[in-house]
């Protein structure tokens, strides 16, 4: 049974929440009143002496935190909102984690709303910003929550946020490669190897927990579900890395072959053999990975041997 002092405190909080949700209240004032309600509940939380009272306070707190997140979502968060929004997301995840790990405290009545708010904020609003540091910060908070409770929904949102980050880096690396900056592209791809491994582990955890297309549809994330998504993205990284490495060897091979055409006769064959090794190394990296680059390497080898046959015998 809820203590008298707690009932009084919850009634006061309810009055604040009602004033925040009245018709005609603007988004700024609504957020401020919801913040005030959250502060009042935090004060009640510190006064709780029993787990039952604490569960009651945190369940109500989660409801109001969801309302605040929804207020941010519906008003369209800006870059200026991001620091506070990230803080509020972290606070909501902390409360969710506590309730999730204490089954006697039910939060079914707001679980759908919380999932909806987190899903939309994570997969739409955060990803729509030019600066992806906010998305990285969100991922860190989801990782922390995922480690503590391993809620399948949290793991799935974490998985999709990580996918967006890694896919964005892949597209950036491809852009650099197309501009002729293959060394920078190769460095960017290599720097994500550990993240790709962690990404694959998250996918395995989801599979272990039975998360599939049906669960994604239930959470309103059906459009994001792709079987073996991590494996597919890892394969794309491997192909682009192979293209970059092959291009590097082609570049060095061209330099060595050019040197063989202009150097002293005594050094000509040494440079020619170095060029041949570079071209063959390029072929090893690209064979079976990318048809276009593989064709370029084979054409280079054919040109190399054709010119080599015309070199004067020393």
C-alpha cells in the first residue's frame, strides 16, 4: 500500500502534469512543466524507504519522462536540443533498466510509448543531423542500458543505430575513394574493424533472444529488419577494403614500372620485377571481390607483359 506522504506527493505531481498537457499550452512551456514534474518525482524518489514505494515512483517517473521525450519528438529537436535530449534519454533508460530488472514493478502501460519515442528519436531525428557525434553519444547510452538489462528492444535499437553509423562511414570511405583518396579511405575502413566485430556480436545476441521480423513489426521497426544485416555490411567493408588495397598496389606497381622505363639499364629488370610483384599482389587482393577492379588489374598485367617483351635484352 502506498504511503500517505507518497500519495500526496504523487497527486501534486499529477497536477503539474495536467497543467502541462492542457490545450493551448505551447511546446516550450509543456517541456518546462514536465521537467518540474520530473524534479518533484526525483525528490520523492530520494525519500523512498521501501522497494514498493520506489517502484511506484519510478513507474510514474518513466511515464512522465516518456511524455517529455514525446514533446521533444513532436516539436522537432534541433542541434541546440541535443545535449538535454541525450540527458533525458539516458535518464529514461536508467529508470527503464531498473524497472525491467524488477519484474514486480510493471511498466506495461507506458512501454509502447517509450519504445515508440526511442525508436523515432534514434532512427529518425538523431540520424537526420549533420553532426553524427550525437548519434555516437546515443549509441553509448544504449550500450550501457543493453549491458544492464539486455532488453531485446534496446539491443535492436542499438543494433540499428550502430548500423546507421557504420553504413555512413562506409559511404564516406567510398566517397573518398572515388575522389582518388584511396589511402584515407583504406584507413577509415580499417579503423572500423573492431566496431564491425561488436556489431556482429549484437546481432548474435538478438538472434539468441529470438528477435526476428515479427518482433520488429510489433515495435514499428519492420522496415529496418534485414536478416544477416551485420554479415552483409561486413562483407561490403571487406570488398571496399580489397578495392583500396588493390588500388594501392596498382599505384605502387605503376611507379615501379615507370621507373623501369627510365632508370639505368642495370636497374631496369629489378624495377620491372617489383612492378610485377605489385600487380600480382593487387590481383590477390581483388580476385573474386570486385569485377571492375579485377579487370583493371588484369589489363595492367597484360600491358606490363606486352611492354616487358619489347624491352631490350641486356
